[in-house]
């Protein structure tokens, strides 16, 4: 049997995701004579009759043959819903609608959504929302955008093309080929961009048509399920319901679940085994205004659907974890193994990750590892004292990788103070992309500070000559005018001539003012301790900085910061010192 495709709506915070879903719900309710909309837990079901009524002519035009029973939209906002929808080996979202503001294109949270799509390899269509706000666009409420485009002036179409091709360029930068939906040559290689207005309803016939048609054409194998098999789902939310206690809102993606079934699910301290006491489904949207009760008790639910499950011992249930109907110890063991694979406890030198749900945890770990950061510890929940001990061990080995990432997870003030005292950096937030950006910025600052420290601790290479007739004092200290030939002269460095030490720079002056350093081409006066002009230094001499042997390794680490001329100078100084050792 073919189930409904599960569709998640992603996009930037103000791109219009909620309004997009509201428009789909509203359109379907208006068409209720064709088969009313059903509100599920965390999901909205649009029956295929509604899709055919709204998009039938377009379905015929594009040659799609539809046999799916409808569409199931996940309406929990943001990428959390998407990352929480998972099964062994990937996401259970079959298709994604990526909502973009037609005027702004790809924004910060859109980038995050795109990265998650890449990681889970989920097909998507791009919806360019807010078509009604385009300058010179003549809105046609409720109309297919295919027809609406025929009624536009040339200037309005030119503006639309400009905005669509800006999005095409942005998607290309992220590795996706795309095109306006009516110009697509190959749906397996190009992402369709559908211009819509959630305000006027333009473009929604195309959206529903593409979601149904592409699901049918390219995902038929994935949509085939054994309805009578053991139910498999993912927990979207754990909620306290008055009179019911803790309940779980679940997206069922395979099989059937019944009242009385034994189920196993992920908990904070391992797998929870319990028995279904009740299954609750919300009433259809058009009835909800009159409804005295939000839910209807049902005896069983088949995929794909959203359902609220009432059962004992759900206090420690985890959002994002799998929930399966189980009949044997083997079933429970498989679930335990699946959850264990998401959590990490390894010897890797890398960050610790804590998140509020298993789905978010997995998404953050995937993105960190893609960025080249092997995670040492990853788990759901707030930071504990044990976590602090573990990350401290990593931090001692590598302070730049021994950091903590908190995604919607908390840390007590006491533990935060301890981490601050040990200089262990904590990155907090609810946008994965922003967390990674914060880390990259911090890493760059730390590396820059480290380089500066190294430069301060190491003897810099310098070659300079004494300027004839510029001896101001012969000794105690000797004061002479010099010109820097190569490198950089700094205070307190030892000087050498032909590999032998001849004194130490006491001070550098320019026009009577003390300065910290002098660069190539500059002429300055310097005072030299332990030197006598005419005895160990002559007016015509060329002097060099004396570099201690252990400094050459540091200079080699910093070689990318030196010019070719300075690199040659370091080598020459090294050879001079070797010759007189």
C-alpha cells in the first residue's frame, strides 16, 4: 500500500512558513466538499481529492499519474521538526518545501535548512513567497501562477525573472541546480522554484501539484508500506496534558499502532518500555470551532499520520527519538542500538555536544563533523558535572577543540563559572548555522592571539647596517645610527656579527622618541649594551639578530607570516650560527 508522503516546511524565520501552511489549510477547508482537511497531531493532512480539485488541470498538463492517498504536512515550525523526523539511516520527511522570501532569497536559517537537506539527502522544492510584494506585480488572488503570469505587464515579468534568477544563483552557490518550475527540463536534476503568495493564494495549485506529482513519480518505492505491520514513528513533542499526564505527539511513518500495543521509545536514561493506554486524534479543522473536546479517541492509527499517545512512564521520553511497536526482546534491542548510534562517547579530540532532542543532536553532530570537527561526546539533556570532567580532559589536550556546543540545552550558573575558570568556551543557541559561525569567529580570534603571543616570544630576524659618521656614543651603551636592510628590529634582542654575539639592543629611537620596533628601509638610532664601537663593532658593520636555536622551530611554524625575503634571512642567520657553533 502507498502511504501519504510526509512533507516538512523549512525556511528563514520571517519567510512566511506559517502563513504558507495556513494558506494550504485554508484552501483545503474551502474545498471541503471534495474531502475535508484533517488536523493531526503536529501535522495537517490534505486528502488527494482536495489536491485533484485544486490542481487537477495542472496535474494533467504535466502528465503526472496520482495514486497517493494525499499529502501529510508537518506543521511544527522550524528545522527542529525536520531534524526530529528520522528513522534508521536518514530522515522520514519524504519531501521538503523550502520557503524563501522572493525579495531576500537565501537567508541565515535558509542556509542551515539547506545544509540539513544535504546531510539527509532529501529532495525539495523552493517556494518564492511574497509574490504580491513585487514591484509592478498585478496580483490575481487564488489563481494558478501559470495563469497569473499571462496577465502581467512586461515590467512585472521582468522583475519576477530577476528575483527568480537571483535565487537560482544563490542555490547554485550551495550546490543545487534550479529553475523556474515551468522551465524545468529534468526534475531529477533541477529544483523547481515556484513563485507564490501566501497572502493571495497565487501559485498554490502549482505547489500542491508538484508535491503530489513528484512524490508519486520519484518516491513511490519509499512510500510503499506494510500497513498491517508493527508501527514505527518518531516523537515530535513530549507534552503535559491536563487529566492525562505526560503524553507524546508522534509522527507514524510505517505500519499500525493500536490501543494495548507494547511500545518502546527513547528516554533520557535509555529505552522506555510501556503500553498504549489511548490514541488521540484531533477533530477535522472545520469542526474545531464547535468542538467541546479537542480530541477523538481512536482504537488504531495507520501510517502516515500524526497521533497523540497516552501511556504510563513517559516523563523521561525524548523528543526526536524513535517510537516502535515491539513484540520481542530483539525489537527492543534494535531500538536501543539505533539510539546508541546517535549518542557519542569516544576518544576523539573534539567538542562536546548537548541538545534538547535526538534529532537536533544528530543534525548538529553531522554539521560539526562535516566542518572537520570530530565530536568526542554527544548526548541529549543539560550539562552535568560528569560532562564537565570529560570536556576538561579533551581541553587539556587541545584547547581549540575542547569546547562545548549547547543547542537548546542548559547549563547551571555554577557549572558555567567552573568552565569559565578553566577557560573552556561554551557556544549556546538555537540555530545550528549560527553556532558554527560563532565557533569559527572565536577560533580565528584565538589563532590570531596565539600567533601574536608567538611573535612576542620569538626573536624576529633582522639585518641592519651602521650608518657611517653616525656614532653618538662609543660605549656604555654604544649609541649609533642604523638602517634596516631586511626584517624587523625589536628591543631587547641580542645582536651578532659573523655568527658571534656583539651586544644587546637597549632602546630604539626616532627623532628622540622611543619606539618598539623599526622596519625595513627605516633609519633609527639604537643603543647597544655590552658593545664598544671600534673594538667589537665597526662603523661599516652589518649586524644581525642572534636567534636562539629553540626559536627556529617557532619561526618555522610561523613561516606563512613571513615574506620570502625574511624566510631567506632566517635561513642565513641559522647557517651563520651553525658555522660558529
